[in-house]
């Protein structure tokens, strides 16, 4: 499996920027969604860096599956 962790982390940065922009604009539901996406992408980047597959969207479970 190729290491795509940098791609996942770049997407996490974009999602976090979107979360911040949405919060400033008062679109809190979109801010929350984008923040969750950012966390998910960042954790999946770590899984990728470790050579692991990561499935799902529950950040807590993804964190618990890290070694």
C-alpha cells in the first residue's frame, strides 16, 4: 500500500480551514462537520503513515485503533 499520509494530512488542513471559515461566518453546523472531517482525516493520515488501513468515521474509534 503506498503511503498517502501527506495527502490525508493536506485534506485535514483544508477541512480545518473550512471549519474556521464556517464558524466565523456563523455557519456553525458546517463548522462542526468540517472540524469532524479534519479530525478524521488527520487520524487516518497517522494510520497511513503506520502502514495501516483505517475505515469508518468515528474519530474516537480510529484513535483507539492506533498502536
